[in-house]
């Protein structure tokens, strides 16, 4: 059955959202332009508000329609089929919503609508010009999901409500069965099956939406010939935008740390950079906005940077969704044919903003005298300049694919390429930028609070000396030898101590004004955490066996680097790794209603379904969850590999790194992390046996053995200890006339012993044999014959590859300082946002009272 109603309804909501955004744009424009007839202006304002509210309701309708399709598994829709599957739990279905381009545009559209409604209710003074910009942006965003095609070449947007047969009309199945509906979808990208992907994209897109608020205020101020007045209402929104966008970026970093196996949280990927750059510019704009009321240079910079931060968000959207990055990024979307539309979107707002700035530039007042080097305005401006230079360096390199594309348009073949080692390239510059930024945060705070007087820098002596002492101790005990690391550490410690000293002084007065100092301290802690966790990350899984683990290129490149930095673990066989003793305990699976993980051999997975059969009673922590033979709901895509760690003090803990063999993407491995106060132990599997291939057993070998004889099984010494009668045989009911014996074979390994117990059965006068298999030894043994005359027993033995994993582990010292610094940074931004909002609210209230008195 094709569920066309919800799709048609969703598409209707898309059209309604686009039309009402256009109506709101025109109506707000008419309101902003004003009229001598106040009644007419009021009518336009009412129409504008009504249109925007209907627009917001229509956007909610689009969101509800699309989620209904995903949640109910309507795989006749291309979007649901492409991004969802029956196996996904509800929270990952939410992730499916924004995995595709259309869903991400819709998320952005939703947040903009929410913010627009809030602004119409809270700031009526700036409503008309500001909401004209908001509504125009909404019209452009709504056009990205219109999905309207004119002729064969003109396409406006990509609809999330396309049926599969509409999106893939040339697929043969639709020629024979137009109503064909797949039984299941392609599923969510395995790398996105993480709880951070449920909250990271909404946070990031809320940050995108918030950058539009200061942009809209800025254009409204220029429009109304009030180039300075927009600063006060825009400042709290800019602070909130910087906080939310920064948190969104850091969430992405934490997702990468927990999900990807490159061993870090930031890889300088072009898509990462395309969000990082607008955030840096936004932070720079905050500092210029603070000094704008006292400096024309600050005001001009604030206008330029507030506009640039939003335009850079549009530029990053173009980079990631136009396909221009090609293979330069693992995160970019494929081109849906919207690159031209995205470019028009970007250029339209560049033209609008730049044109308005050029026309109104002469209205900006000039300073009567230059800023003194001892003034806080000077140092804030220097800090903003350095931040902008840091962003420009990243932007210049990230945009190399754009340069090549532009050159091609003019018939020039460009040979520019992104750096082979992107991490080294960016770090080489960014470290020094942040050395300067960290130093400036300390100096700037002292100047801001007038601790430094003209011609007298003595107030900085104490924090400078204390910085040198603390840094010297850290450099000595941390064995830091790299001069670049030393410089970054000294700068970060200075920022921490200088801002901490200022904070102590502020707290005694009014703690509400300490947001800046708290934010800078958070940044300093983050820098120290980045320095130690990245610069002094240590591989502990050193291969001391002298054996090559793999001859594949991934392991042999860079002078056999991965062969040297991975260890091979056989099932249930202990191996030393640094201070730890490791034992691989086997693969585990996740049952939906059972806590933790259970051994994979407890469950028989039903192929093509998301269920399995319990092969034994399923118990966890003494509680029986399922009985043998029950059908279980599973998460079958991922397998967890239990690795038991024994510390020198005898303490034992287990890690469960995850791996999935994906048809499209190969082996996808995600780490498991042991978190300690001073360091993280980061563990992931680099290689596993192919789960799709069946065990290849060797040809059968026969052994004739007497009691207490010794023989060899797959390079292990084995002893036939005894053959005893048994009354219980698994999977078989023995009667009074039946008989069974089991052999008790002890296999000696270097660390432990194993018992194999093959059974010989006579049932209903027929002979049966039940082999015993050891995955740890890679042996299957069967008792074939018993010769009572010679007292010998004949065993049939087959050998196979033993179960194993190849594991890599790293220690990341002081990484918790990065996460602690993030929380402190967020606290500082929150304090500053609340303070600036209260200041504006008081000013607005006073202005309103004066107006009433007049």
C-alpha cells in the first residue's frame, strides 16, 4: 500500500511555508519602509506577523509529516528508504531525520522559524527591518526543499517527500510493479548510530540559526541609519550564538572521539573547518561589538564581522552540500543538483549585505583620537584581529577546491591540492595563533579592569612570574622538549592564572560581570587539554612478538607502522600489553531489552531480520530475561568485542570496542574508552575475522589413543584423562536401553587448561557421535570408535582458524581538561549572555518609560 496522503500533505506544507515566507518578506518590507498612513502600516505589520506565524506552523507541519513517514517505515518514500530501517530504535530514527540534505535544511528552517517567532514577541522596536531579513532567509531555505522542476533542466530544491518510484524511475522493478514497496530501508549510516548524533546536529543548526540574529540586527541598524544602536540588542544574541555553535562543534568532536578510530576529536577535515571558521569570526565580532560604543574602528569591525559570520555559514553550506569538496572530506553531502541554487543563495545575501554596508558606511562616526596602547579597546581589537587571521588561514586552505573550480570556469587547469598531512599543516599555524590569543586574554583582562596603568605594567609581574614557575614544573615533570609545545603551555598557563586572578577580584564585587574571565579560563584549560591529549598521546599496544600481523597496505605503509602498533589477541589467551594483561573474551551482541552485552554464541541471529533465537537461558546480573528458544529483538549490525584488562594491582575491567562489517564502507570500527582522572585508555579493533565466511575445517585426522596417553592437537599438548559413562547428552533424550560415554581430554596451553568432552552414544541400537568444539583452540574432536580389546579410542580431529582480534590502544593524558574547559567555557558564555540581556532589557524598559512620559 502506498501512503500518498502524508506525502502530499507534507509537500503542501512545504509550498505553504515558501509562499508565506515570501508574503512575510514583502509585508515586513512595507512595514519597515513606513507610510504616512499609520493605519496602513499597522495593517502591513499584522499581515506580516500572521504570514510568519503561518509559515512557522507550516514548517512544523513539514517536520511532523517527514517524521511520520520515517517513524512508520513508509519505505515507498525515497527519504525513509535511504536513511532508515526496521532495526533502528526511535532515537536513531530522529537521527535519520537530519541525515539527508533535505532533513538538515528543514532542521535549519525550523530553528529559524522558532527564533523569528521569539523576536516578533520580544523586540517590537526592531521587528520590521529585522524580520524582513529573517523572512527572506526563510524563503530561500524553504526553496531548498520545494522539489519543483521546470522543463528538463530547471530544478528548485529537493523534496523529502518524493516516492521511491519518482526518485528512481528507471529502476526495472517499477516497470513491472509501480506500487512496489521495499520490505526494509538502507538504514542509518553506521557511524551516525551514536547518541551524540541525536543532539549534535540540532545544536549545530541552532547555532547556524542564531548567527542570523546579529546579522539581521546589523542590517536593520544600517537600514534605519542607526549604525551603533543595533549593538546593544544584538550582543546577547551573539554571545548565545557563539556558545551554542561552539558547543555544537565540540559535540561533533566528542562524537568523533567516541565513534571514529583515528584516535582524536579533531581531524581538520574541510567540513569541520567550514563550521570552525564562522565560529572564530563570530567570537571576533563579539569582542569588536564590546568596544563599538567607544571606537569607530570597533564599530566598523563589528558590522563587517557580524555580517561575515552569517555569510560564512552560508559559504560552509555551499561547500558541504554542493559536492565541490568531492573526496576532500568524509563528511560532505553528495550534490543533489542544488549547487547553482546554493550559489545564488550565497551571492544574493553577499550582494544585499555588502551593498547596504557600502551605502551606509559614511554614517559611521569617526574617532577624534587614536586608541592608546594602554586602552582596553586597543587590546580587544588586537585580539579580534588575531582571531580573524586564524580563521582566514583555515579558510584559505579549506577553499582550495573552490579555487580549482573557479579556475576551470575560465579554462585554466589548477594543480592546487589540499595538504597531504592536513593535521600537521593546520597545527603549524593554529598553534601560534592560539599562543598569541591566550597571552592576549590575560593582558586584555588586566587592561579591561584597569589593573595596568599608563606606563606601568607592574601589575602583570605576579601572574607572569607565577606562570613561569608553574610552566617550568609542568615542562620538567611532563618531559616536554618541543619548543612549540612549551610556548603553547606557557601561554595557556598565563591565560589561566591571569584570568583566575582577575576573577578572584571580580567575585568579591559582582560575580555577574565575570563571564569574560570565566570564558577565557575555560579556553586556557581546553588548550592545555588539547596540548597533552594530542601532543603526548601514547600507543601502548606495541607489538613485541617480532611477527608481522598483516601484509595489507594499511598495516605495512609508513615503515610497517600499524604492524608495530597493534597486537594480536587470540580468544581466551592472555597477552601482555604495557602494564596490562589482556584477554580477548569473544564477540558480544546487544539484545534490546537486556542490559549490557551477551556472548554471540548465546543467540542465533536470523538473517535479514532484526531478531534472533535464544540458544540458552539469557541471564544478566542474576535476572532471567529470556528462556531458551525465545525470539529476541536485537541490534544485529554491531558486534562488540570484549577485552578484559588486568591491571598490575590485580583490578580487572572490560572494554567493548565495536566493529561492523558494512557492505558499502568495509570494516567500521569504533573505540571503547576507559576514563580516568588523569588519562583515557582508548581501545579499538583494527582487524577481525571475516564474519561472513564460514569456518574452513581441515581434513579429518585420526588419533588412536589409550587412557593417559599424550598427543598433539593443533600444536597443543593433549592428554586423554578418562572415558566415563554419562546419562546426559545435550540435545538428546536417553532411554533406559540407551548408553553414552564421554571422553575427558585435557588440553594444555601455556597459560591455562581446556577440557574437551566428545560423546559416543548408542541410542535405539544406532550409533551417534557428538563432537566437541573449542573456538579458543580452533579444534573440533569427535569420538569415533571404542575398541574394548585394545583399550584404545579413535578420535577424528579437524582444525580451523582460531578466533582473534587485532587491537590498538592508546593513552591520552589530561584529556579531561579539554572537556572540563568546555564546560567552563559554556558557563562563561552563559554568564555573559545573561548579563548583556539584562542590560539591554533595562535600557529598553527605560526607553519605553520615557516614550510613555512624552
